[in-house]
């Protein structure tokens, strides 16, 4: 599973990344984190399985980043917001940006791990992970199409 962590506070992204690394080691899961300190940096990157976005950032807030990600990838994205703001959920709902979770800062380790358990188990639905040398690539089964299919149902019956 590939996770993007975006927060304008570098210490926060490092802290969360360290927690996720410990979680992956404990569970023996293949999880890779990439840290971003600006939404514009994240928008240049390829698609991730999970986005952990700070709700309030200087350049672009988490809702703006999520809207841009949704537009860029034109499919559902999995987002967990980091926030201390009670109004965050209301704004997310008003902007029709679905949130898969909220974590209050400072991040509680047990709550993060609980969310990661849920995200990890659901991350493989309708997805294939392909490994090319040391890189993992996610292929969405909805993106796979069979072109020029010359066969018919009768061809498959034997």
C-alpha cells in the first residue's frame, strides 16, 4: 500500500510516517510512505492508495488538495484528514469531498493504527498491486479493458 502524507509541518509528516513504519513492521505489511509539505507537490505525484491530508495548510488546504486529486484521477480516492478544527467535517461535507476518516492532532497512535487496519484491508478491493523491481504499482481493475476481443461465449464453453 502506498500512502501520501501531506502537512505543511515537516515534523508532523515525519512523526506520522514513523508511526506507519512501525505499524507496517509489526503487522508485516508492505507499506510505503511519501511525505509532502505542500499540496502542489503532492499534485505532481502519481496516485496513492491512501492520502493523509492536513486540513489546514498555508498554500492549499486539505479540501482544495482533495478536490484537485479527485479531478486529476477521476475516481474515488481514499482520504483521511488531520485536523484540530471542529468545522473540518462540515466543510468537507459541504464541498462534497468524501472523507474516509479524520484524525485529531496530535495523532493518537492507537486511532491511527485502527484506521490503517481498516484502510489496509479495503485497499485491495478492485486493485492489483504489481511489483516492478523495487517499485509497487497499483492497477485498478476498472481501468483494465479487453480490446479487440474476437472470442464469443461459445469459445469459452470448452
